[in-house]
C-alpha cells in the first residue's frame, strides 16, 4: 500500500495499511491532539533526523501484559535493597530531558526532539502523559515516561544514572498500574531490555483488537500518585 501524507486534520489511515517497515503515514506535525489521536489508533510518532515526520504501527507489536511482569533474580535483589524512592509525575520534564541525553548502542542522536518534548509536555499538563521517577538521596537518578489511554500505558523511553534505578521505577509503575486495573504496557517495538520484563510479540490485528477493548475503560487523567507501599516498588501483586 502507498504511504499516506497526512492532511491538516487529525486523521490517520488504517494502521493495517502500514508498509513492511511499519510506516503508516508521513508528514503532519506533533500537535498534541494529533499525537493523542494517533495513539488511540495504534499509531505512534517516531522522529528521524533529516526526514519528514514518520508515523508507525509495526508488525508485530511488543506488549507487556501486566499480570506477566517478569522479575529476574538480580532485579529482585535490587528491589529488596529498597535503595530508591519512587514517585509519579513529580519531574516529568527532567525525566524526558534525561531520556533524550541517553546514549544507546547502535543509535545516533535522539528521536526526543524539541517539538516532541513540547508536545509531550502539553500532554502531561493535560493529564495524558506521565512519568515515574527514581530518587536516591534526593537526586533524580532514573525514570521513564509515556502516554496513558484507557487501560494502556505506552512506554516511550527511560534513563538511569544509577544502576537499577529505571528498572525499579518501571516495576513500581507496573505494580501501580495493576492496582488501577490497567491491561498492558505497549512497548511498541522489540528491545532486549524490555523483553526481560516479559514483553511479547503480538500480531498487529490482535493488538488493535486489544486496544479497542482497553479504550472502553476511562482514561486515568490528571496527576498520578504512587501508593505509599509501592514507593520502593513494593511487593508483588497477588
């Protein structure tokens, strides 16, 4: 199928029409309403340096069902130490900026461009984008951010300056999401790191069906707060 150029309206083609690279559309802008509409369609923006704005719906999609969260031995030991204090929505801008500075193997530059940061900051202020932070002795040492719709959290990026900090923050967030009756975390594409938590490949059609179901749940907007017993990642949810 030919790739669509986006009109000014916040409309997207059927994500099932994505090309072999998962590209659904090209162009448009990072207007927060457009971006939110994209996530509701199973599409996400992924800026690439020197190219028009690209919109993706990959095949397969990588998803973590929250009841399948995997805690491996070394991570369990890190949780047991309770070194980090975890908060939600306390330092969104700093988390996103820190994610943009992370150097990742095989990647040059960052997709977290100034327009993307501005868009997500607006979504955060509107209560749709959220962050989890890990603190050590009052210093921000790790965290992650993403978008929430219905019973889905779309994880975008994470960072750490202390070993295990972002891992503990992610576990704490997942456990809080379970308590709020969320269904899954959308990891979007494969990474070996996220696979360790239990993310699995899901056919695009199956993902879109799950998305349709989870969007029937009310979106938990506004500032998120973690339950006190989870502020160090807590104990596994039964």
